């Protein structure tokens, strides 16, 4: 997965003698926690979050959700539990904060002037440019922006049905159209939420309300699609987050998982052949917004 540095707690495949698949992960959403491979939480955080990472030194970086009178923020929690502010939102929402290999953070703000920023550890702005998305609906402007190894940025824009690759100065390099094939009127709400650049220029995109995950090749053609027809049940319920593992398998989270059936999977892993090899269920109605 080409989204930045290697972190201490990226969702990991654990080999056991019986070839059992287990994962540990950081979950963000209405509840924020680190889940161990044994299915027991090892850490919790008392606030709702939208995005998060555990760094190599054990520091946790979280994008806190907006609240009344607060447009969200990005905070750093040191291994000894001390919390400090990296960025305080200036508009309607802060939707993501991606730590880079250079020690900076790529942040998106939604509002009247949607923008991408890259800030240093002290919160000083190093890069800033406007996002090429619709403006009336702040909440549906953008989500998980990521900096790529080539120094460009990848940002999904929900109501625009687009994933845009921006240059370092904010120019549009390319634009992926997430409209479902055969649905020109866009009755299927394939709103892009997370876009992961991987492999030979491929881009995996989780399409939220459309309940599907698609993979684009480097030319922008959809070459792989996962829908509920491919799964044992309606497990894709607002699939927000996704990861491509080193072995090529894909892990997906369903933010609405648990609302209709609290025992439905909140996270699951599939092979490129769409075989399910791992699920996480917790019996709660709250889903997982994003994960690492």
C-alpha cells in the first residue's frame, strides 16, 4: 500500500501454525480504540474520530470529529499518554490527517473554502491549495487525502464522484470517475471515501453509500469490483475505509455495519479472488469509520 511510511500498528497479518489469520488494528469512529489480535482492546480514547495512525515510536495521531462550536482537530498522543494539538480546524470539518515520511501531516478541511494543507509537527503550514470539489455540501466535499511517494496528493470527493490526483502546487494531474458502469444518472451513490494507490499504479476506492469497492488500473479503467453479491451477506454497509495488504488481500470496514445487524462484520478481509479469509465482529451497533 503506497500511502506513506511504515507504521507500528498497520493492520498486520499474523502467521500461526494452523495458518489462522489474525489482525491488530486502530479503529476510528464513534468509538476509538486499538484492538489486539486476540480480539481484546489494548487502548481506548474518549472521543469520536475520523482518521488515525500509530507511528513507529508509539505516538498516536488522531483526527477528532467536529462537535458543537468546534470544526474538528488533529491531535498527537505520546506513548506516555500526553495529548497535544497539531491542528485546530478553521472551517466546518477536519476530515483526515495523513502522517508522511518527512514527519509532516496532510490535512483536509471542509467548508466554504475546502482545502488541503500539509503542516509540520508544530502546525506550521508548508503546503496549501483549494480542493476542486463542490462547495454547497460541506460534509460531502472530501475524506481521506493521502500523500503519495512521488510527492503528489490523492483526494476523494464524494458528491463529485471523483478521486483527484493533485500536484504539489494543487494542479489536477488526473481524475478518476467513480460513477458505476451503466449508471449515467448516478442512481447508485458510488461516493468515493478512501483511495489507496498500490501496485503498478492501481487505485483501490471504497464507494460508501454505493456499497461497493472498486480497483482502477493506471489508465483509469475499473478492473475489479466487490459488491454484496460477492459476499456471504450484505456486509458492505457504507464501506468507508480500506487497505491493501502486502499479500494483495484487501481489508474493508463498513461504517453502517451493526445498525441493522449488530453481529454483522465491522471489518473483513478478502483475497483478490473475493474469498473471505478474516472477519471482525463485536456485537455492537456502532461501526468503524476508518482504521489502520
